[in-house]
C-alpha cells in the first residue's frame, strides 16, 4: 500500500466515523476496507495516533471495547459549552463507584456478592448504574433462585475513557494481601494483644 | 475523644465506618485493637440513635458482631486450648475489611475518571441503517421481481391483451414514468408503507403497470423508498 492509498483509507475511516456518530465496530470497518482485522487494526491505531496526537484536530478518535468513535477534543470544551451549553456532569455517588468497582473486577457477579463485600445493601446504586447503561444484566447464575449476574458495558469503557476492561488498574496494589495474612506471615504478636486487652479492661 | 458530630450518613456502610476508625486511630488493620474500635463504633451508633430515627440494620448487625468479638477476646483462655492454635476471633472481620478496602481504594480510580466524557461531545448518528440496507443490496429484489411477474400475470388473466395494448408499448410512452413517480411518492408520503400489489389496483394497461414498476425502481435508486418482505407480501416503504 502506497502513501496515497493509505491516505484514501484514512480519509474514508474519518468519513465513516463522522456519519456513524456512534461507535463503529472494528470488525465492520475491516470488512468495509476488505482487510484482515489485524491488518486493519494496525492502520487504524497508527491513524488514530496521528489524528489525535500529531495533527490534533478539533475532533478526536476514541477507542473502546473494539469500537471507534469520533468525539470532540476535550480541550474544545470551553467554546463548545458556549455554543451548545454545558453537558450534565456524570454524577455517580461513592456507593455507585464502589458497586461498579466490585462488578468491574468480579464480573459476572450477583448482587448478593456485592452486598457481602460492601457489608451493606446495594440495590439503589445498582439501579442507578443500570439506568446509566454502565452495567447490564449478563444472564443468570445457575443456582437456587437463579440470581441475576451483572457485568460492565461498552458504555462503561467509554464513560471512563478505557480502551478495554484490561485497562483498569490491578486490584492487589495493596502491599499486604489477604493471603499473606492467612499464610500466617503476619501473626499477631502475643504480647501486644494482651496489652490491648488489659488496656480495654482499664477503660 | 473528639467531640463529635458523628454522622452515619457520611459512611457507605459499617465497613466504611470501621475503616475510618482504623485510619483515624492509626492502628494496624491486621491487628485491630478491638476494644478501642468497638467502643468508638458504639459511640457512633449511640449518637446516631439520638438524632436519626432509624439506623440501617447493617450498622446494628456490625455492632453486635464487634461486641461478640470483644467479649470473646476478653474471656480468659483455657490453658490447654492455648496450646492449640485457636482462631483469632477477629480474623473474618479483618478479611472483610481488607476485601472492602481494596474496592474502596480502586473506586477512587473510577471516581477520578468519571467526568472524562463530560468534556467530550458526540454527534447523533446519521441515518446509517437506511444507507446500509441500500448499499448492501440486502433488499429482496428477487421478491420484487416475482411480485411484478405476478401482477403482470394477473392482469393478463383479467384482460386478454388486445391489439391496442401492444401498440401502446411499441409506440410512444402513453404513461409517463415521471407522473407515476409523483403518484407513488404521494401514496408513500401519506401511508408510509404500501403493499406492492396495491399500487396496481386500478391499472388499465400493461404500459401503466410497467410505468408504475419503473417508478418504484427509480424511487429505490434515489433512496426514497425501500423494499421489504413481510408474510410473503412485498411492501414498499417510504424512506424520507
């Protein structure tokens, strides 16, 4: 493929994304350009890099969940809000963010697991996340009562600016994990424990 | 101890409150001073009981759990039992706390990013679906051709073709396609969808049938109409 042919494809990609508005599946684009998906991804990634970082247009190509979409460049927000008004900010409570975190790392997961980890009922925040299309039902667990399983959506990736679910940070960033504790590496020092108890008695 | 506007509302649940107390007292989560933490926890509950009408049951369950652990740890241990490795009564609670803490911490990652999209605007999609049908030639043109064939056959059954009708086809166009395009468009605009056959209800000649058919094809070509099949019946849809 020479330079001009590449340019033509890039222009066509841009045009398709413009018309689509929504996210377009990578597989569909590859089909349109009659390419293997791997090959297309190579071209697409290079193009998106060039478009977003070298050329810096008013638009930006975003990628999430195997889809590409045109959005406006975040830096343009000030002028855009003068033109179109402010967007309603994404408002998610801490409770909703906790529920979302548990789902993101354990999906598909039932509500009772979520409740158990949080130690508190999660019905409200769960509803809110579903209404925002950030999580969705992913079938049912084959267990008594057939409880609903929840998982994250592509909209979730888009809202949080993630290419894929693998972009979320590793969960065990804490230095000490539960396993360490269970393996007995952190046995409670006897003396201190007794100390603590006697202090308790004094109170 | 600090005095105290202790609000349970500020916490997501009993585990959140416990983590707060552990942090405030700067104690090791793996070695919770259960008496201290329980006392402070109970203080929150009592305070909340004075102001709020209702304390959610989870907080009370945790209170009971803490008191149970506290009492178990205060009881003198049997000498023989001490030899055996007795399970620390705090262990399960500690595991719950650590598990919860992991997710609480990582939820800050999502909290930091939740507004990313607020700075980006998106365009509403164009009418992609209409284009797609037309471009991918997914329309049932064969069915359309069949339907046309049937209309022709029916017409012939009805009227044995006279010599004049042949003259019409061979001669100049007696039924202008342009006029039929307008006519079909009018029908589509008012009804949105019509069955293909119904377009030919009042035809008087073969050339009129041909003209209407051509009109339909023209409309499809110009993306003003689409074809679909429903229950073996061919329908023409308005596309504007």
